[in-house]
C-alpha cells in the first residue's frame, strides 16, 4: 500500500525531541543535517528526494507506524 501520510511540524517534533541543537536550529533525524528553523527542516523533508536523501520516506513510515500503534492501543484499552 502506498504511503501518503503528510508530515506535519508536530510529527517532526515527535520524531526528534532531542534533535534541537544548542545554536537554535533543528537536525534531521535521518541525514543529520542541521537547519536554522523547524520550517526549513520541514521543507528539507518535503524535498529530500530531490537532494538525494530518503528523509521524507523515513518520516512518513514513522508516522504510519505511530498511527498503527495508536490504533492498536485504543483497541486494547478497555471501553467504559
């Protein structure tokens, strides 16, 4: 099945809570490049394939896994 989940800023922050660098930038979890802002990191992820990286695929697959895990947890939790 094709992965079509869109990556949000929240997804980036969830994937990389420790990836904020001391100089105030953000680091891509996959390729480790540092970007000056969260927005520039998001743009990098969206266009990573044009730069020769697979960061977009990584973040999309991670998001799909989180959503699957969340659904499984909801199904396993007792209903009130």
